């Protein structure tokens, strides 16, 4: 995460741009749930919230605007640690408590799109999902 922020800041300088010229589209969460093994839901949510708060604080160093993409739904395969219940709670906390603390941050909820999109495993999707999401942002440019 620090490397990504450093790279953005470097590229801004190389291209004669400022922080206000950049938009960063980010997300974290679905892979983080593996860190929750043998931890309570409350402890895990606290760890995640702390990570997101820290991530947003370093992103603002190089990002004039931050677009936070919600964490997607999962297929619910019990052999994996990710659960839709936890992910929905994590999304709620990011949307209601964390993103509003950063004036340059915006939240985009893709949960419903992900819940109805064809999958490629428990947490990943078929290319059509990513194409749809990419079209959302390229259409704004």
C-alpha cells in the first residue's frame, strides 16, 4: 500500500501534476478475512477498520480523490474464510464511519452487481463483471 502511494506521488511529479490531478480507485477486504481465523468478529472488524483508516490516510498523500469500491459478495463456499455476513458489516463500517472522515473519499457500492454476476471461484468473477465495473469508470472520463 505504501508502494502504490509512493508510485502515484512519483508519477505526479514526473508528469508535472499535483495531488489534485489524481483519482485513486481502491478496495481492500475480501482477502483480509483470512487474517480473522480464530479471532472474534469484533476483533476482526477492529483490525480491518484500523487498516482501512491507515490506508485512506496514506492514499490522501497522493490522491486528490479516492473512490472506495465496496467489497464484493462471495459464493459462500464453507472451505474459505470469507462470509457475506462479515463483508456486509465491513462495507457498512467503511461507508458510514470511515469514508465520511475523508473529504476527498467517495464510496461506490457494487454489492448487488457482484451478488448477481457469474463467478470464477469463491471470491473472483468472470471477465464480464470486471468489464462492467471498468465501463462505469471509463464512462466518467
